[in-house]
C-alpha cells in the first residue's frame, strides 16, 4: 500500500469532482488511483490523473438533504447523488465506518446493478484502503462518495427465471444464455435478461461463500482472456464487480457473506449474458511477463478499465489471469 500520502492527496483532489460525467458515464479515477497506489505506482498517480482530468466534471448540486426519515424516497434517484454523498459523509463522521457499511450493505446490495456496477466497485476499492489504514479523512470521504453513488444509482434486478447451471463457476458462466438483442446501453440490455443459471444456491456457510466468491472472481477473470472481445470494456465488470464484493467481506459481518455471494453471481452472470461473444478465441499464454511487468504495461496503456482488470488479475495471481490482463491491453483504446 501507498505510504507516501500520494493516494490521500489524489482522493482529496478528486472529491471536488462528481461521480459521473455527461449524466451517465462513471468517474473511474478514484478506483484507478487506488489500484495504482496499491501496486507500487504511487509516483505515477498525479501524472495519470492529469491525463484523465478531461473526463471529470464538477461535483453536482444537491436537491434536498437525505435523512433517516426520507432516504427510501431518494434511493435510486440519480439526481440525488450529492445529497446521498452528503448523507454518508455525515454518517461516517459520526459513527465507525464499519458500522455504517454493515447497516447499508444489505440495503444497497439488491441494487448493485445500477451505474453498470461501478458504485459497488468504487466501494470495494475504498474498503481496501480502509482495511489497511482507516484513520485518514480522504479515505473515509471516499467511502462516503462510493456509498452515495451506489444509493443514487440503486437499480435492482428481480423476477429472473432460474435456469440449469453447473457446479463450478467457470462452467456456470459457460451456461449463461446471451440475450437475443445485444445492442444499447447496460440498462436497456439488463431489461432483456430474463433468466440466469443457478450456481452456489445451496451455500449457507459464510466461509464457503467466501471461497465460492473467490472462485467466481477467478473464473470471470480467466474468461476474459478468451471472451473479452465480446465487449472489451463492459465484460471487465463480470470480474471486477464480484471482486469488489470479495474485497469488502472482511469489513462485513459474516451474516452478510452469503447474500453477497448471490448478488455478485447475479451481477457477473448478467454482464456475461449482455455482452458475451458468440464464440471465444483461442487462449494465448502470457509468456514470461511477471505480474509487476503486466501492471506496468497496464499503467503505460492508461485506460481505466485496463488498470482495474489488471488489478483484479493480480489478485487472482495465476498465468491465465495475467493473460486476461494482457488481452484487455490489446483490445482497449489507450488513454490519450
């Protein structure tokens, strides 16, 4: 982890920016700079931010304060992002952040599909920093921004048919049926997902849920190496969304681990259904690249999704995961 203070500087710099731009595109900078700092690239954070800054917008105006009495009416209202961020800022200032997270995680978990799953990913990055050092104001503020964005973009998925699945996460992802019309943005595609395969539904033990969630992250990351061309950006989230949930488990009560697994599977499988290609490509081994070299290549490329998938690939840590990271570099447009 970064011990130079650069991550905190970068987060402070970013907290004057909104969670989105153009009313729909996510601000990825807080997630990317956290990944850079985590993997020993803190010295590159501000330079990367300078290049990314054209994608930032000013922090939005508020509508009406969110309170304990009216929060249900504001849930899922994207116009209320500033109100929600303010609410969580006050909550985290008054109570331990773990208590706030534990209270709101089960409320927000059913709606993790809004914002293309970016809100839960942002929360996962924030939690990782706080599990290492929970005393800095910028990191606590970053959690408030992530939770506020999640609440504003809350979007549940319900009434899905249960389809035949498989025992392993990899095999279950292989059984996900693609939607028939693969065009439009994520919300429009998500409305066409009517059923997903059953996987890990019998899990009741929290530690088994964590093991299966780890398996899911590995399977989705591996799958990108051969299926990422279906949509090089959006398919990243099939791996990074469940990994954000996995990173958050140590900060959550054990009672929340099983429902977290189920929500993460739905997210990963739904993204797969919306963007999977008709046919995979042959697997290409990563060669002799070390994890550090792969991350340096991701940084040089600069694309925020490449950086985040590579961050997850390094969590998985095996050859096929490194191949997925290199595949994302080949498929994606670099940050200019």
